[in-house]
C-alpha cells in the first residue's frame, strides 16, 4: 500500500509534489534504446567526429538525402541511391548533394561514387543551370527546342 501511494504521488505534477513537500529521488530510465530499436536504427554505424559548437547547423545536403552528418559513407551512398530511385526528376539535385558531401568530408568512397555517376552522363543541377545561363535562357521555361 505504501509503495502504491508513493507511485501515485510520483506521477502527480511537480506543483502537487512541491505542495505536499514530497520529492521523488529516482530518475526514470530513458527509453531511447527501445525507441531506436523499434525504428530499426539502434546501433547503426556512425563515423567518428568532433563536435564544434561554434559551427552552425549541419549542411542541408544531408537533410535533402534524408541522412545525418554522422552517417558512414556507406549509408550516405545508400541514401543517395534511394532518393534517386524515389524521386528521379530531382536526380541532378541529389547528385549535387552527393558531390557537396563528398568534397566536404572529404571521402574517397563518395567521390568515387560521384565520379561513376558523372562518367555515365549524369549532370549536376548546378551544371544544368550554368548551361541555361550560358545561353541566356530561363531554366524554368517550358518552351521546346523548336
């Protein structure tokens, strides 16, 4: 009975516990490991990195690929492939993302993946926009070649 009463009081809001002069001296265990396991990414491999608190938030290329900046090169390459597969119209932008991440890390594996993609004839979005600017055309135009 006494244990049940302690549990009931512990579940009350902080204001009620303060009025009753009752303090809870236990810390609940975080469920982060169970949440990560249920989402399927508990224990994924991360690259080692030093956190610089003066630096701004992570680069948007990671978010565009649906990745985090502590993903390994293998996971970044996988995220790039999945984004291209799911959204083929924006493949040039995803190639820009891969290039930006590969040069920013620097990662020879991602640079190799980028080189293979460009050797098959894929173009980056910045290259496409530069070609439109060269011919003084608007990239958003819907006109045909005629």
